[in-house]
C-alpha cells in the first residue's frame, strides 16, 4: 500500500516537472518565433548607417506627402501586433490619450555575432507628421533587451538617437565599432513657428548646436560617451 502511494507521488512529480519543462520550452520557442517575425519587418543594413537631413521625408509639406505620413500602413499594423513584447516605447505609448503609437521600421543590423539592433520611427497617432522619434533597441539573439539604464524609476532599454519636431532636428550615424554620433540642430523657418500654418511656412535651413555620442555595450546597453558643443 505504502509503496503504491510513494510510486504515485513520484510519478506525479516527474510528470508535473516534465509538463512544466515542456511548457517552458514551448514558450521559449514561441517567443523566439515572434522575435524572428519582429526582426523580419526591418530591412537589414550594413554599417556605417546614416540618417541625414536630406533623407528625412517629414520636411515635405505637400498634401500628398502629409496624407501618406498620417496613413497607417498594413505593415505598420502588423508590426504593432508583435512590437509590444519587445519595444518598451510601444508599451508605454499605447496607453496614451493621444491614441495608439505609430511605429515604422527603419533598419536592423548586427553589431556582432551575438547581438542585433533595430532602428524604428515612433510617433503618436494624432501628432503632427513632423513629430518623430528615431529609436534604437539592442537585443541578444533570443530577443532580450540589453542593458538596463534606470531613469525616473523606469528601466529604459531603448534609446532615442534621432528626432524631428517643429523647433529641432537630430540626425545620427552608426559605425561598425558601435559608436553612434548624433548631431542636434535648430530649425530655421522663414516665419515664426505658430504665426502661420506649418504647411505654408518655409524651412530655410538648420543651425548646428551640438553633438552627442553614444556607444553600444552588451552589458550596459546604449551609453552616452561624449558631448561636444558647436562653436558659435
């Protein structure tokens, strides 16, 4: 009798452990598949990779261009379905009163054999097409975000390396060494911002203000390494 009870107990624990192990393996496999699907939305690029002012499309104020920027594409919709598991900015933004954020995939690259990074453009749904953040997220090959930079009681694992808005613009270059050079500009408009509709204003140019450099690090994530103020 006692031997039968012991056998049943051992059988229960062994079978439960096997089920738990099987579930864990399945969850890991499912997450890996989701991560591969997530990466597939981003075009693979080689380094150095640059976003410069000439290639930024949001400064085109034609009616056709604005309608294109405000329309959410099928690819962006599909990406948003898997992005919440891997992108901190998406998880934060989806609860905003501004509506669900729009994420546009920009590029992906492999800093080394054990890591992958993605660049994506991020803005709130009802914001002006000029309001964009260019974010970089850095992962191991299992889809785990690298680095934990604590800021305002929140661990931020992705980093804004470029942006556009009415007043300022920041562009970037990523080098094979993992160094990221960013350049911050003031936007120079013909008329004072807010005095007329932005679509009727004229952007005359950009004034360089400063440079901020970062470095990719598999333990610390994306860290600022230097800042150089532009000469007047």
